[in-house]
C-alpha cells in the first residue's frame, strides 16, 4: 500500500501543467505539512479532476481515502476507510463487484513531488524509508479515482458534500520491487504516468485505451530515489532537515546486490 506522499511545489504551479485550470473555493496548501502527507490521516489534498457540470479541469480539495457514495454513517465506516486509500489497477475494469468498477469513470490526478516507501532489510529491526520521484519533472501526477457523498456534519447534523479520492496502484517495476519488498501489499507501486498520459487519464477514454494506461509500467531510468530519515512518529530529523531530504543509513545494502 502506498500511503505516504509529498507535494512541495507552489499550488499555482499546477496551472503550468494544465492550462485554463480552475481552482475551486477553499483550495489551499500548507507547504510545511505537505512535505509528508499521510494517507491514514485522511486529510484533504488538492486534486485535479474534470468537473461534470462544466467539463473543465478543476482543482478541488479531496480527502485521501474514498468514502463510497452509499455510506450514510461515517463512524461505522472508519475502520474500513484505510482499505480505500489505494485502488488496485487490476480491479478497476475487471471486477464488477468492486467499488472501483462502480466509479471507474470518476478519474482524477494526485499532484505530487514524490512518494515515500519502506524497504525491509534482513536482520534489521526497522524498515528503511525511501523518497522516490520522477527525474524529468519536479511535479508529477498520479492517477486516482474520486467519490462524492453527502454526509451529516458530526457537530451540526447539516448535510455536507464530501469529495474523497483513492490512488491507483499496480504491480511494481524491478526497482520498486526491491524497495517495497514486505508487508501485505509488497511488490506494489503507484501507477506513474508521463505527463501526456496523465492528461489522457482525464479525457474520455475507450476501454482499450483505459486498459493500456492502467497497464503502463514506468521504467527504472525515469525514477530517482534516495533514503530519508524516519517518517513515522514525531521524532525530528537529527540534522534539522525536511523529511524528504537525503539521509544516509550506515551499512545499507545496495538495492541491486541483495
């Protein structure tokens, strides 16, 4: 499961990648907090999507972790929500029983500067966190699906329209297989798409092209990575650096020799 991302660019820079992009009311970004965005916190993040009313591309704040449109009691769904952070690409078009199949046309893009993933080292008590990003661009866009539901405000009871999203994942390439090498979802990675294909993701897709995008595997050469200090807990970086900055782990085995 990929549940840690980073977005360190200016929010306005999204318009450089999507001309005529419209920013919905309330879209803002805490740049300090966005160095490390934790999926399990279910916080809101600026998401690019095609608005169904005007068919234009918008940026809207959406919560990470899809809340299905049929949910009526948010508190009863709390435990299940962690399972909605990621959507397996294999289920989106192939599993009619899946919620992802039901919202397969609600596609969105998650703007990021990079993602975090953990690697297990044999004999080590702690996993080593890595920061992975695209070489070609300081900002890239991970495909996702989004959901819209109306739920009562827990304080006032007023019905509020809630936007939430999930990140699409696929089988890992050979580099990410070595980094994300343990846990129930080992060997998975986000669906990394080049910018031109990310644009396609938001357009009308026939099923054949949809499947081609879901099957796309980014090459190792297009990714860069480095180890970082722990991203779990509140322990500060020993050198007072940001969580996405390089940190050297002593005696760390090389990825390609294990």
